[in-house]
C-alpha cells in the first residue's frame, strides 16, 4: 500500500495538477465558497505534510517525488478501469505507460487506499483479471443462446437473488418461461456467488468512451453480460461462459478499445 487519501485530498491535488477530468470520483466541492475551499486546502496541506508528502519551501510547494508522480498518472491518464464486486469491493485503476495506480475504496468511508502497480500488462493479469474471476468455478456451459437483460433489472436480480419479472424477460427474448436458457439463468441468479463488474473508460479524440462487462458466478453456471446498444437502448447481453471463453470475454473489453490506451 502506498498511502490513504480522502476524496477531498485527491480532488484538491487534481486541481493543483490542472486535471481536465477525474473519472470515477465525484467532485465533493460543488457549491463551496472560496473561503471554504481555503479551509479545505489548509486541512489537506497539513495532513499531507504530516505524512511527509508535501512541504512549503521558499513559498513553493515541494512534493515527495514518487507521490507526485503517482498523482500525475491519475491526472493525465487516458484510460481508467473500474471494478466492482457485489457493490462492495470497489477499485479504480488509472493507467500510465509504465505503471498503473489503483484507488481502492475503503468500505463505508470516503477514503481510498492508493496502490502503485507495475506495467499495464502485469496489472491486467495479476490484479484485474483475478478480481473479475472471483467466485468463478470450472463449470461447462449448457446453452449457447443469449439473453438481453435491462441493466436496472440485472441490478435488482443480483440484489435480491431472484428474477422478479421472469415472464417479461422470457417474452422479450422470444423464449418460453420453461426454456432451458431462461431456467439456467434464473437458477444462476438464485445461487449467485458474486457479480463482478468491469467498466473501461478511454479517451479518444478528446472524448471519453465506455465499454463494460459483468461476470456472474454461481455453482450452477457462470455468465458474462456485455454492455451493448439494442434498438437505441442500453442492454446487457448475457451468455454462459467457461474457461478460455470467459477470459476472452473479459479481455475483449480491452481489444475493442485497442490502440486507445497503453495496454
């Protein structure tokens, strides 16, 4: 672990570094007055000084070199990957050419633990992929059919371990309620181990774009749910996945944006 910073600490540092966008962290200073901002900066400066991360020398701010390098990566990144497991384990990964900075949200607090990882390739293999494969067991697929699921419905399915609108889901996808693919999905939701989400934000021609994928693990079947556009609406395209095909579904999020980031 490198250090622990609050949302306010990070946002103030981004202001100093003139970051144009901070993906994944909401600005806590909306509607603050200048006087209130001065107090926040004073508090953060004292905190960082006690941590030996910043000092005031001859009227100029002097940062600890490795710390400010870490903050520069966050401020200037063109790629951010967000992972979330069960609405609890929440991480943001800010990609640089040679290092990746992970901000791990501290549960029930407004703090982030800051980690500095090796290359993008190493971080994908050793940190991000294991997070996305949490709870996945080696189960073969039984169905090749796909299901379109509304993102809000999927959130409710995972929250309650139950499909509340089974008939509507089946009808929309052109299946019977008792069709194998619908029943396999229902059973997987009921026996859910984890739902892991990956969101990838990448900057292309000064515009941020997004790709996303969920992985549903259960002792019945594992599923990947890819973000797609269907009839002008956002849906999740769900299918059973196993082994290499499951890993490829995760890495396809990267491949679809290849050339837009240092991976």
